[in-house]
């Protein structure tokens, strides 16, 4: 069974999968149906479209990082969903997505998981956006599925394995930066205490033995690509981000002023501004 939660629909997602691509985008906005914390479903995703009901928006897939779920794109939805149909999957074992039977955690298999979500949503190709671990998954997706990738945006990085445990050895202040309010720190600490440990361990394992540059993954990315990174985070340097960005053929690097690692959350408005401008530019060049 697959179910989605939409800002414009409150449907259980099963036989209606093929209908959504043509009809859900035009539905009027409704409150998001609440789910119990321990609900688990196959290929769970959230969907958002907040623009005019008569428009047919281009799809965007937002891939979250480790110890997170689709909810953590909360700051991107208000602006992005006015221009694009957002598909926000929960990766296997996180949020409301079950771990598929026999699923072996790897970046390649996580990328395939995203294609299954897109299939269920009736989306043939989309703009692919990933943050942190989700950025690594997004890059692998773009390399393995070029026909399904319109553009690629990687927010935060560089893509490298990080030790994640419970509790996390990475202080939230380092992840979210010195400007993050106390309530935001407490919110993200609460996420890391959730019982999604199998999913967390699986995503960590996927990042433990990969080399996107050495494996030739970066060089295979054909889609126009934007990499957004911070200038003062303790987690990596601009030089490290540039080292992998320059190996993506049609790419550019944007450096924002921040000491946060998770800039998709801590500097969401600025990241969305750069993303929307990039997508608009690519559309004008078609």
C-alpha cells in the first residue's frame, strides 16, 4: 500500500495513483490529514501545490537528510509550492515509510526508491532537490536516471559520510548555526530522539563506503546543477564543496554567508531564493 498526504487532497494513495498526476494539482487546498507517529506505509510521500487550481505545475522532488523525514522541508513549502508541485518522500525506515522487504541500503537503491515514489505520484521526470544525505541520494539519482532529472539542486554538503548516533555526536548548534533560536535547537534535538533507528543506520551505511567522484557518478550527471553551501560551517569547507561541484559537468556553486551545516533549514529562505532563480533561469533557456 502507498499513501500520500497532500495540501490539496486528503486521500489514501492506492488505486488513485494514476489519477493524481492529472487531477490533484487542480484541487482546492485542504488541511493536511494527521497521521499517528508510528504509522508506516509503502513509499510514503507528501504532496503540495498551492498555486492557482487551473495551472499545471512542474514537479519537484525534495529528498531529506538522515534522522529526518519529509516534514523537515517545512520552510520550503510556502514559496516553492506556489510555483511547483512538490513531492516529498520519506526515505526507507524514516518518517512514515517502511523499509521494503529485502531492501539493501545503498545510494543506488535509495535512488531507485525515489523512482518508485515518482511512479506512484505519476511523475515521469522532475526537478530533484536534496539536502545533506539527501543531496548524495539526489546526485546518484541524477547520474542513474538522467531522463527523469530535469535539474539538480544540492543544498549543504559536501556529500561525505557523517557519524550519526543516538544521541548525535554532532551538536545541533553546529548543524543549525549560531543564529538558530533555542526553540529550533530543541525541535531538531527531538527529531534525533525518535525511534527511526533502522532507517538512520541504513542511511549512514549508505554513506559509509561511497566515493561519488571516484565511482564516476558526478561526471555522469547531465542535468543543469546548482550546489549551495555555507562559507563558515564547522562541518566542511567551501573548498571541499567546490572539489566535487567542479566534477559535475553543467554545474555552479553558490556560497551563502552562514556558519550552519544544515542550511536547507537554517537558511531556508535564502536557499529557496537561489533555487527558484536557478529553476526560472533553466526554464527560460529551454
